[in-house]
């Protein structure tokens, strides 16, 4: 076990619809050790996976608690996962069950709230007053900081912005609805849009098109991002569509919450250089009263894809202190 005097170490685990990432994090937000694996499809397999990851990290580090960043609805006390569109838990007492399983305090948080906690303490949200942290990954999560405090709503599920309906009877969503914002503005949506563009055969000289024809399974969000960075026309068109939907959605959110700062986090948010300028233009054009009001600053994350695990570790650290 590695000695690390002078700081209290915790494990942060970001549980997304695609992958699970576990990190040992110190009190300054530094990640000291990282493990990653694919997200299992059943509750028992997922819990075994978390147990295994924590066990491997505990063998190497003296950690005091575990924080779980979960992509789903949690109860106000954050002990029970009510529903998770991309995860197998329904009405599951995840925090208590995992604490008993691994023999260590476990604290759960909505994944977007965890990202917001990380950006507030260590990243791009440190100087915001009313801040929206939008975590764009497999789907969309949102954390809202009002007056420096997380806003959870009356029943612990606010703000679930990714499932606002933007296209009536549009693309089916894992939440059970159709046309949700995240179905047009996320890593999953990016691939779906690229598939639609490929089907239109508008760009026959696209390298991405040739690759997809040879191996349809090669078309992933990361591959589309890499192709966009290389100037592939299909990938650029897919990102242009994502930017349009992002700007439109942010305009609606600004009309409701009027934040002074918007931080784009998550795996797609970390690649904001590919679409942020276009999204800003769309946002500026779509917000009510454009040209006659102050608009929120829109910034990319300072913590990249690590915001979720860093925030989960901070939640565990704060939870441990409060419970002692």
C-alpha cells in the first residue's frame, strides 16, 4: 500500500452508460491512480465490478471512503437510485448495499452534480455565482449551482435537462420518451447523426464513410471526433448539427435559469473545441431578448472527462467529514 501522508484520500467512481472509471483522488483534486472498464449490463455484475475496482485500489492506497457518480435519479438523501436510463438499477439502495459489500463508507451523487462539485472546487466553475455545468457524454446530465450551492429541486432530481423534449415524436430515448435533447446533443446522438448523414450519401469522398462501409461497428463517438479533427466532411457535419442543438438548448435553459456561467463537461464537452464557437453563435441568436441582455459565459471544462470521478471523490470526502 502506497503511503501518502498529509491528505485524505478517497475513491471516486464515475458510472456512465458506457464505462465505469474509478480513481484515487487527494484533497487537492489530483488523481493518483485510475482504473476503467466497460459498464456491465446487470445490477449484480455492476456491483461486483465496483467491488473489484475498489478492492484493487485499496490494495495500493489507504483510502477512507468511496463516492459514486451515478447517471440516474436519486432520492433527496442520495441513498437510493430510483431510475437510471442507461444503468440497471431501479429503486436500489446502492450506497448502503455497496458500503456493506466493500466494508467502507459509500456516498452517492448524480453524475452531473458530481461534475459540478469538481468544477466548483477545482475547475472552471470556481468563479461563477449561478452556474450550469452541462455534462455531455453518452447522454446529457446537468448540475445547477445557485449562489454557490447545488440546486436539487424538491425531490432530488433537478435539473434533468437532457430529457427535455426538443423534437416531438423524435428519436426514441432510453428514458421512455421520444425526442429528448440528449438524443440530438450527446456522444450517442453524434453517432446517430453521422449514420443519418452517411445514409444520405452527401459526402461520398469521406474517409469515415469508407471506414463505416468496411466495418459499421467502427463508427463510435471517439472515431467521429477524431475524424472531425482531421477535417472529414461527414464528421464535421455531425458536429455542426450537435452545435446547433446545443446552442438551441442553452438558449432555452438561459431563458429559465439565467446563469452567468455555463461549463461544458463530460466526454463530448471535453472536445468542445470542435463545436463551441458554433454553439455560442446559435445560443446568442436563440436566447430571448438577444442583444438586450447579458449572456452567460460558456466555457469548456478544465477537468475534462475526469470531472465526474474527481467530484465523486470530493462528495465522499465531504460525506465522511459530515458523518464523523
